[in-house]
C-alpha cells in the first residue's frame, strides 16, 4: 500500500466514518460515494480507538475483482464490518457465507437444492395468495404501515415455510430479525442486537431438536437427513446455516420492498413507469440494483495482493461497498435513474463469484410477486407520514413506511 493513499483519506474518514450508522443517513452521502468512485475507487479508512483501519472498495470493477478471488481473500474472518472489525466470526467454517473453498462447495450443495429457481417457484402460489390477501385489507382503507403490515410478513412467512417452521413462531422471528443487524432506534446497543441474534439461534435449535423427533416438510428436516464430509450434520451446522437464510433472505426482500415503496411514494412518475413496465423480471432486477439494502460485504486478504494498482497487505480488511458500485457510471449508464428496461444488469446486490447469494432466486420471487400484486391493486401510493430510518452500517432502509393505497 502507498502512504499517498492513506494520507489523502485521513481527513475524509474522520468526517465520513463508515463504521458509524448515522454516517449513512447524512445529507451528502451519495455525493461522497460519487466523488470517491471518480477519485479513489479503492481507499484506506483510518483506524480509531474503537476499530482497526480497513480498505474501502467503492468502484464496480475492483469490487468484482475481490468478490471473485476466493483464494487471495478469505471470508472466514467475517464478511461484514460487525465481525470483521471484531477480528472473527464465530460461525466461520460452519455457515456457508463465512466458509472458504473447498469446504464451501460441499456445504453450498446442501443448501442449493431447496433454493434453485424451480424449487422456489413452488412457493409462488402461497406468496401470491398472502400478498393479495394483505393488500386487499389495505387498498382504499386509509393509512397503514407498509413495512409492518406487508413487507415484514411475506418474506419471513415464506422462509419459515421453506424451513418447516410453524406459524406460531413467525411473528417472533419477524421481531428478532429487525433487531439483529439493524436498529429502529439510534440508541439501541450492540448488546441488544447480539441478544436478538442469540434468540434466533435458540429458536432454530428448538426446531432442529423438534424435527429430529418429528420430521416436517422443509429444509431443516432435509438437512437433518444429509451428511457432510462423511458424517451427519450437527445441530450447530444446521442452525447456523438456517440462521443465515433467515437473516439474509428476510432482510434483503423486506427492505428492498420498503425502499422501493419509499421511492414510489416520493415520485409518482416512477410508480407510473413501474406499473407500465412490460417485463416484470427486468423491472425487478432494476429495483434490486437501486434499492437493495445491503451496503457492503467484506473479506480479509490472505496474502499481499495488488488490486487495480493498490497494494493490500496480508491480514488487512477489504470491504466492497455495493451501494456505491451499483451506481458506477463506468458500468451502468445513467446509474442514478431507475430504468425498468435495463439490460444487462450485472448489479452486485447479491454479491458476486463463489459467495453469490444462495437465496437470490427466492428474494427475486418475493419482491416480484408483492410489487406485481401492488401495481394490480393500487393506482397511487400516497405518503402519509415520515418513515423512520434504520440505524446500521450494513443495511440501508426504513423501519416504518406510512402510506395510503388508492
């Protein structure tokens, strides 16, 4: 690495501390990323008394370079700032997202059979029925919170169906997932988020133990019957990977829907263009590019490596900021405009390379069905109050979204 790269970013990373959740809610954050993409698509974020320094990759091409290179960059020391800055991830080597090759390949095989495009399509009729029923309750019925009444329910209900978790625990998991990676309250402590993650793990453990005695239709029972590296999967292996599906699957779908509704409510012309979009799949892909909540993923360098002219030392943290890379003018024409006919659309909302999101097909399906049913049932989306933002250095979005459907 060069001293020039470090010194030119010292002031900026004190002013724009990317580890601080409120930074991502500040006016000017979009301009910050735009400027960085143009001047320094890879830069060093200074350390502080609370955390070590780390590399920030905000340009599209260098982000793809890191994502695809699973040999020189490891996921097993964490893949988000929360765990990377702590120096470890307790699920390393057990959870798919934080497991390296060659173990990753075998573990991924266990998960993907239930999450292929064809497999998740079998869930479509139930997602559609639930979406129609919930939207019918609120179309023309006055103000309601889209985040709470629609977006918080459909994804977790669907994931619970996939796992074989009964309805009695659906609302509990909705509440816990909201707390686990982001907060609806700026004052919420890291301890509260950690407690929520622990509660999810304990809930899943209960279901694994129950389904060992009483098999159900779903991924948990399927994993109980699997073997990995010559042995049955342990409770810990099953729980950690189902946990990953719950957090990743719920947060992505739920917050993408909410972020899209926020944009539609604020710009009726954008809503009109979406309602007129002929190819729903193409339109949804653009919605995901523009409004997906995951701001970054991360790795740690295994060896000294040079990426696009920047030298990175072994052991240093490297974070890829999708929220910036997905607006990179060198890859996306008119990147700040939602173009519902955009093709191709190689966005990084689901990551890239070996760790591409295993639940991407499910997320696309949920978002497509809910938004398609919405455009069938409502002519207009009218904002009726200020949405409450999330406080997170990982997820961008809103905890509430008060609207009317007319």
